[in-house]
C-alpha cells in the first residue's frame, strides 16, 4: 500500500474546521472536515468517510490541498466546449435577426428557428439543432413575441422630431398662461369594448392549448380614457357612440379632474372628432395633437392593453349593460392603482422635470 501523503502544516485542525463552518460550498466543507480529522490523527479511511468519500479520493484531495490550499478543495466547474460562433459572428447573427428576412431571397416573411439554422450553416459553416438556435437567440436578448401593427405611412423621423422638440411645442401652446402656473401633461384616447372580444395568452401545461370563450356578436361600447401620469389619475367615460358630442363630454370630464389652479395640456391623436372646430375646449385644457399615424407616442394605448389583458379579455358579455359595467369596473381598478398609471404613462420626452 502506498504511503500516506503528508498534509501541509500551516493549517491546524481547528483552522480547517473554522474554514468549513464559514464556507458556502458544501463539498468544500466536507473535504475540510475530513482533512481536519486527519490532522487530529484519525485513521484515513475513517476520515474519508466523514467527507463521504473513499481513501483514494481523500488522497487526491490531500494533493490538491497541499498545492492550492483550502480553495483547491472547491469543485471545479467545467466551462464546457468552446463556443462554435465567435462574438463577432454572434453580433452579425443578432443584426440578421433584427433586420428580418428578405422575402425575395429567403422566401419567408419572418424568421423561424429552422430558417436561422440554415442561415447560420450557410454563412458561418456551423450546423446547430433548432433548439440550440432558440437558446442562442434567448442569450442574445431575443424572445418570440407578437409584432405590433404599424401604419405603412408612419414616419419615424417625424415622431423623433416631435419628442425632441416637445418642450418648445409645449411652450408655444401655454405661452399665454400666467408665468409660474402649474402645467399637467395628460394623454387621451378611445377604445372599443365589445362582445367580439379578444383572447390573451395564459400559463398552461406544455403540449396543451387552453380554450377560452370567443363571442361572435357585435354589440359594443366605447371607453374614452385620459391619464395624467405625473399625478397618477385618470378620467374616463363609457359611451354608446363615438364622435364630436362624445368627445365634448370627455373634455368636460377631464377638466373636472385637473388639479385646482393647474392647466392641463392634453395630447391626443388627429381623429376627426378631436380636431373639429365644433368642440368647446374647457378653459383649463389645451389640446396638442400628436403626429399622424403615431400611436406609439400615446401611453393610453398601453393602458388599453393593460385593461384588456387583466380584466376585459377571455370574457363573454351578454348585453350592452354588461359591456359598460365591465369597462367601468376595469377603469376603476386602474385608477385605484395610481402607481400603475404613472409606471405605464410617464414619458421622458413629455415629463421633463415632473418625475
């Protein structure tokens, strides 16, 4: 039998037990206790059992301890095989995904994992499984999500210019007000709530597809909503129709929710019932119209999504009254959570100095 390997002598048994008690690595603690037992003079076979190992394994850890000290008793995690795609190639793949496919070249209108598998193989000479392509996309920060509709006539430059110059636009609209008057920024929009309702995603067992009711009738109401993100408040009306008269009622409702002594600047889209000269705008409200085809600038769009995903979707409404009740209940739940309104509605470009 080979002679027992001597332990280094710069650590005492007490030192090793203290290190074992302080260690956050269970396996390192077990090995330290076994070595402490060896220093106490215990038979090495019995000392090995303390750490849940055999004598030969204890011998191997003694060598590691002698060479590297207590840190050498930690598990060495395998780094796995080297990546098959370099950082530069991964960056190029990310750009390919963000750019999207060319239908004439790739024959598809959106990337699937099988398509990207082919692209990676052709461009980089690496053959991955589809599942691995999915893991790579996740590691690069991508997720498989639904795209948001975009009007083909939308001009991103116009939207950026509007945000960049909003402070100047605001000053131009409120320049007639007394100096120092408090200004509140509000956003307004309308949503149709009806029997032909939406179905949202939900958690379910893999391999199943849950069923939810989907009505095919067309009774609906319109929810006029406005929020002041800085204050976390809102003003809404559920009405049977949409148009100038309905908008007038909503403007009057908003004016009652403006803080006393403040003036509201209401940002809204260019729908006909918003821009008509037949509206009588309350004295404590000023309208500022968003660029055409730019719903991304209006956070009330996200408010509608929040209401639908939490309280309005996956439901069937038997009557018009049920629709109105559901819309009103959803809005009341929203205004009962001012932090949610602020979280969804605050925009850096519109709330300079109001955070």
